[in-house]
């Protein structure tokens, strides 16, 4: 037995006897392109500020320029993760595709964000105990320029997740194993067949379905936004810059108008706490995806309720995320009058976000024995 090789792009349909494991977000390419644009803007402004700061002897420009370099580096992680995931989407080494590469990159970016928050908090605390002279007019101008750039970048990185909906279904296949049967089904937005299977008996049942289904499903899973944590990480880095710019402008205005020099480091500490909270939220969410935690409680509930309506008892159920907006499930069930695994899979097709399903069917008599 040898490892399967990637195949050329081909549509999945009724005649396809294989399915794909490509679970990238529906706007993967768009997000990558916009991330590179934001990196170009950030890097250009960074170089401009560092050069200008060196020429004119401005510490404010130098500090902001080097500060932007950390966020440019973090966003580079985002862009490279998009590129890697797309290039290796059909690599058979990745059993469930590369949909979670973005979550790995986002986790790394969250760590960088936490370090940035720590540095901001430390520098602010130092300045609170040992105030430094501030050139208010120059600093306000730099902060205002930085805010404008960051607002443009934030607009480019906004995630229109409310429109990320709908996908077509690929093929399915069944495996016969005594004393039970397996049937796996992959449903993706794009079809890139690449996985062959070990030489055991296969009963193929290929079909394509479109939404909506003509029959009603009382146990619909609530539609959740297909959150792209990789894009979210880049967005949070930009928003961190924007937040620090806003806080800096407020503090500098207070210092220049009323002499509140202490306001600058105090607001810096507040900003550090906000950024730390963003970082913690991103770390928590991405860690859950990387550890295969069940991301949505409604999915297992909908799967269990749908199958129990068909007279089956769910004995084991695992649901996890395999990419933005894509979830996989492994279901073991038993029934007095068992149907083919494909029949049970068909009943689950209405569940939004369920892209790959494996069903194991056991007769009640065999389970009891």
C-alpha cells in the first residue's frame, strides 16, 4: 500500500466515488489577499516613521514605527498560514485537511498579542513612577496618523461572516465491516479529491444535494457565524494599534490642555488590560479548536435528536471543528431495524456546518451480545 497522490481539481457529483477533505473557509483567498495588503500598508508606514524619526530626531515617530513592526510580524504569520493551508489543502498527510492551520497561527498571534499587552503595561508603569518629557503636538500628530492607517487596515480585515453561508455536497462512501457498517461523508464548499483508501470492501453511494431540502427538519442546529480565527488575530493586532492611538490622543490632549501628565501612563495601563483580555479570548477559542473541543453545543444535540427520530439510539458521538465553518462528526448508533449508514447520513444533511460525517451502525442484538 502506498500513499495516495494529489489529483487535479475536479467537481464532485453523482458519479464521483471519492470525497475531499478540504475544509478551508469560504473566503480563504480573499482573507489572504487583504492580509497581504494590510502588511504592505503597515510595513510602508513603519519604514516611513522610522526613517523620519531618525532624520528629525523624533522619539515619538521612532517608537511608533518600531511598535508597528511587531504587529506587521504577527500579521505575516497570518498571511503565511493562509498560504500554507491553501498549498497543502490536498496533501494526503493531513487526514482532515489544513483547515486548522489558521487556528494554529492565530494561537501564536494571540501569544504575541499577550506579550505586546505586557510590554505596554510595563512601559506605562515605569512612566507612571518616572515621568518623561512629552512633545505633545508632535505626539498627537503621530497618534492621529497611526489611527487613520489602522482604521483603513481594520476595514480591510473586517470579517463579513454573516454572508458566509451555504455549500454544496460532495460524494459519500460506505465501508462494510462485520459486525457493523461504516459510512463516511464529506461535504465541502470546494471539491479537491485527494484521498484514496486502503484495499477493503467499499460500497459507494454517491449523491449530491442542494439546500434547502424539501422535507422539514424540526431539529435544526442554530446557524453560527463561520469565524476565521486567523483573520480575527490579524484584526485584533490592528485594533490594538487603533486602541492605543485613541487612548494616546486622549491622554495627550489631557496632558497638553490641563497638565495631566500622569494621564498618559494610566491610560496606557488601561489599554494593556483591554489588549490582554482580547488576547485571552483568542487564546481560549483557538486552543479549543486545536484540542478538538466541541465548539457548538447545538450540533451534538441536533445530530442526536435527528437520529433518534429515526428509531436509532446514539451510543457514541464526537463533534469537532476541522476548519472555519466546517465540523466533523463520528457517530455510533444501534437500532432494532438498522438502515444503511448512508440513510442516516442523509438525515443529517440539513445541519448547517456539518461537513464530514462518519456513521457506525450496529444491530441491537449484536450490541447486546
